[in-house]
C-alpha cells in the first residue's frame, strides 16, 4: 500500500498565479480531507468529501479556493489567484467510511507564494 | 461545539525522562479519541486511539486512557527517546460527521540526548 500520495511536494509561485495541488487517496477509502497547516493557525480543515461528494467546505477560506474529486482515486485543490498569505503546508488525508476509522495523511505540499 | 485543548509546547525533556502531554475535550457524547504524531517533513500518523470510557490506547511505549469523568486523554510515556521528538496532536471525533476529526493545536516535544 503506497499510502496517500500528494504532488508536488514543494511549490513556489508568484502572487496571482494559479496553483493546483493533487492527491491520490488510499484505494478503498471513501472519505477524503484537505487540511492546511501554518505556524500561526495550526491545522485547519478546508474541505471534506465522502464518496466523491463535498460534504463540508466551511473551512475553505474564500472563493479563490476550490476543490474537486472527479473520482474515487483523485482530488485537486486549486487556488486562483494565489496570495502570499496562502503560503502553508497543505495535507490530504483519507479514511474508510466507518466511525472512528483512522485518518491516513500524505506527506503534504509545501506552498510558497512570493 | 466540538473542541480539543492540549498543553502548549514546546516540551523539552532529557532522554529517558517521563512524558505527559495533557489533552481535554468537550464532553458532548462519548467520542472516539486519538493521538496523532507528526515527524519533521511528514504528515500526521495515528499513534493510538480509544473508543470508549476507561479504554487505554497504547503503541510504541505511549499510552493514553479515556477518562470520561475528567474529559481527558493525556498521553504518557515512561522513558522518551531522541527519536520521539515530534509534534503530537490530540483529536476527537466530530459530532457532525462520523469520521471527521477535531484536532488540538499540537504539542512539540523535543528530547535531548
């Protein structure tokens, strides 16, 4: 089992550019989460999918952020246009559907917006 | 709403010292409780969990007991190693969704040789 795979590992971009982060969850997992981690705000949940359907996107900061899950094996988080305050580590995590099933995290994408 | 509060770090210990990281949660229902660990440059990974009152989760020498009466799930280890240096997150199941977690703010542990 390869675990949750995120790409790229690092992304450096200029303010105003579009950024797309990618995630491949563990096969058989039907829930997927996007988190953002910063020193100031800690770990924040951005959006949560269940069976490819967005369930809770209340953590998405603003309209510049969007997430999709076109199928069970792929999800994207897009920021357009990016701003320096979006600089953070973005994590994707997946889990099986039963209550209390553990979250499996990817190694994250470190985004730097200059 | 749901919340988890854990002690602020960093916690700095010498090797072989005893570790306690405190964690308390809001007492709505009887949620499953978790400790996750994050090593540098990696995502969080599950360390241990407990699903009901008085359960003790344990892994890699770490333990935590689900205390309903004090709404706590403190993490302990009898003898820490340098390799335990990491950030530790306490978490509970959110009442809004069966497999969504509410995390505490994380506690950084630094173990010196």
